C-alpha cells in the first residue's frame, strides 16, 4: 500500500519539473547564428600622407583581429603613393595573408604603389580596361641649399641627407625592392622579364592577364566569391571594413583629382621616393635669364673680346644659368682664355669678329637667317663651334635651326638603357669611341638624359646596342656626340655632364678638358 501512495507523488514531481523546464525555455532568448564574413577593404586614391597610410593599416589590423572575418577582398583604385607608406601596407597585408585568404580586385587604377599593394594577395582580379602595372619609382632630389651662418649644420649632408651624385643609385635600390616583390609574389605566373617590368608600362587588364601581372579578369563580386572559396565557406556575410571603422578616407582630397609634381613636393618635401603614377606631371618652367634666387641673372663679364675669347650665346632665351659653365670656364682660364657672353640685342656678326670659338647652349628661340649666315662665315674663317642641347630643358627645334645647316640634327626625346646605366635608366654609358682629340684618354663617360644625333657618320661616341630612344622606341647604337672635322664643329646632346657633381663621374672631367683643348687650340 505504501508503494502505491508514492507513485502519484513521483508523477507530480516529474510534471512540475517539466513545467519549470518549459518555462525556462520560453523565457531564455534565442541566440541567432553568426555567419562567417568576407571583409572588404577599399583602397582609393593616393597614399601620400600619414592619414591615408594609417587608415589602411588600421583596416588591415581590424581584419586580422576579427575572428569572424574569414577572408578579405581588397578593392583597389589607387595610383600609389609614398614608397615607405606603400611598403608598410604591403608588409601588413602579407601578415594578413598568413592568417586568412586575401584577394585583390583592381577596379580602376592598380598602378605603381597600387599594384605593389595588390601583389600581397593570393589572387588578383582586374576589370578588362582597368590600368595595371606602372612598376617604378619617382625620386625627388633634395633642394640645393646655400650655406648659412645663422643655421650651422654638422655635416655636408645634414640638410639634404643624400649625395646628389649618388641619388640615382638610391632610386635604383628602391626600384629593386619593388621588382623583387613582384617576382617573389607572382613567381612562375609572371610572363615578362625584369627589363620589361622596369619600363614602367601600364597595361589594360586584358594585357596584364597575358603578362601574368594578374590572375583573371573579373569584378569585385568575383573577388568576393573567390575569397569565400579559398576560405572554405559557403554561407557568409559581406562586411565593408571601411564602414565599420566609420572611415571614409580622411584624405578625401587626394582622390578627387590626379596629383601633379608640385603637389608631391607639398605633401612630401624632398628628398622623397614615390611608387606613384602622375599622368599630369608638369613642373613650373625655370626662367634662365633670371638667377635661381629670383634676382637678375647678370652674365656680363668685364674685359675685351679678342683672339683668346670663347663667346657663349645668351641671346636666344638659352636654358641654362651662367654659373653652370664654371667648370668649363676654369679649364678655359687655365689655358689663358676668357669667356664672354652674347646678350640680347647685340650684333652676332660683329661680336664673332676675332673670337676663337662660339658656344651655343640650349637655345629656346630659333636663329634668324642673318645669324645663321654670320655663324657660317665665322666657321668658314676657321672659328670653332660647340653646340649643346639637353632634352630635360627643351626640345631640339631651336638649336636645329642652326645645327642643320652644318649637317647635324639633334633628335627630340632621350636615350635610355634599362639593363645597364649609371643608377638610373636615363643615365647612359658611352664606351665606344672613334679616335679623335675629343675622345683621347677616355674609356667611359656618362651622359644624363641625352639626345642623340642623327648624323651617324659624324658620330664619335656611341652607346651599346641595348640602348633605346624614347621617340623611336627601338634599340641600337646611338651617338649623342658628333664632330665635323672639316668645319671644326662639335655637337653634344647633354648639358648636365658639364656641371658639378656630374662632371666627376667616370671620365666626364677628361671629356671637359678635351672640349677646352678643342675650343682654345690653334
């Protein structure tokens, strides 16, 4: 009987327990299932400031730390930026890639630093007409400063930080880092060699695919699908990391328009290195008839013009400063000769009477018919003529107005060699010479962005076969130095080699000495 009484009590206890459990289940809230996500980082515009750099780095750090983000897509529309900022972003992305799949989608510009960032990913998509590549560096020399007695520096490079003569090699070192990164990340997918990469070409997406710079054509949605596949997730959310961090690019003005070279100097004062594309590159032209400090450039030198005088043209809006001829002047003085200038308004024919040589340096204004006849007469009377131009300062139109009458034509554009150069592809070596007094005791010289001369039979100093012309885009031997012995005419397609410190590279100073001998010899 006792056992029968206990059974209802046990049933009541079980029923009560079930009611309590049901109540708890009703009261406890339902926790929604959290889906894994693919994070999207938008990289837009130039990366030329601390704010732009830190913004991107912050998004990468967020993606690394958020365990729910299983893969990341970089949506890139950037022409690049400062070398150091780009490199920091690249290295942080490699850290991110070690933890999660990273896929890039180039939707507009993926050039220079923008491409440097893209190669840190596992897979790169680009739109068919997106711009890809432009692998290279823009380096800005430090400003030349006059010494001050109010601010005293402790060493010759304390202000500038770099040697001007060695600066091209620093730029090349930065380029080497870029090239190594491309070769390391693209590996056997890359179908063009280092020389081609170094040219800085921009490729449409379709061509970038052929060259192995990207992996496929596609949109940002394709990139998101690829990222999810690499992460092994089928159900996922798409998360805009820019929006999560409430960042809409603190440097918005940098993407509103393409930068110019003066903009770069304003954002990052020189010396500076940039992995950047500047399609609207221009610089305010220098005024050479005024001194660099803004004062008046006075080229008048006292003394008479006579048999021991070398006359320099300064009457055709010539693109050089008088002090840039100081090295040549010192050589002339050692040979008991002086240097005088022909200035605007003076009569050329009269000024040429009795002088030993006439030097024409980078004229911007063409010579008149009367002036050409005066120079012809001067040369016919055994006067020496030295013609110099420089592609960094002017096209060859004005100097050819005179040179062509003597069978010499300077080319527009410049020579370059991406395989062998003095630090920079535009600083070309000349090591093949005809035996002339001008080339005696010379084994190798360097010209710094030089124009070649079309008159091959008059050429006396030659580049290698691997040198190219920026105008003709073909490789061959070029001659930027020509000599016409029957008329005593010397023509050179570079001016920089005459100036300090570039005159002390290889045998450049010996060439200047030989030029001085030519101008002053009987």
